[in-house]
C-alpha cells in the first residue's frame, strides 16, 4: 500500500524525529544491518541522516504504519523527504544522498526493481545465518548515539 509523503507525521508526535532529516531504520540485532548503519555514519560527512533501530518505539510504529512485519524486519526503511524507500531501493536512496562516488551505484537501477528486490530478499531472509545475530541491539558508538532518534517514544 503506497502512502502519501509524510503520512506518518500525525502518528509520530511523541517522537524526537520531525521527518525533516532522512531516517534509516535498521534491525539492531542484525550484524549486517548494524554494519550498514555504521558504514553510512562513517561516510555521511554532512550528518544528514538520523537513525533508529527497528526494535525502537519509533521503528515499531513506522513498520506498523507501513503495514510491514514488525518482528522479522525483512527490509531496512529509509525515509527521505517524506517518502518511504524499502529493500534495494532503500540502499540506492542512501547512496544517492551520500553523493559521489557512492552515487555511481545508481547504475543498478538498470535492472528491474523486481530483480533487485529478489536479490535483496534472498540476503534478508538469510542474514542471520550469513552474517550473524547479536543477542542485544547494537551498542551505539558516540557518533551514532548523537544521531539516534525515536528511542524514547
């Protein structure tokens, strides 16, 4: 179900994210997902992104708002300018926001979205077996800690 831009704002009044900065919602116990968040953090020199885990109150609210599984988290969410991006297009959106040289990865859009999502789904469904799972959510670095939102909701 596609929703209008910023459709979540009325539901998120209690959280410390107003939707103005791009948000990455990631599975905090998934080693691969946590690595991706740290990878973005290290390359986001303009500090445009903020982060929350899928397990946080904000993450849970967003997964439910978009009618996504709020327990298995088979996609990271990236919300930029009020628009939800999922699966491979979420990663491509992040690469685009990070600029050169990461924007060059947008060449992947030459492949059908269904094919990219098929590949993404194969990795997502096996991510714990392939990359591991932490017993608890990611313990944030100082850099990530100051850019985490939505954990007080």
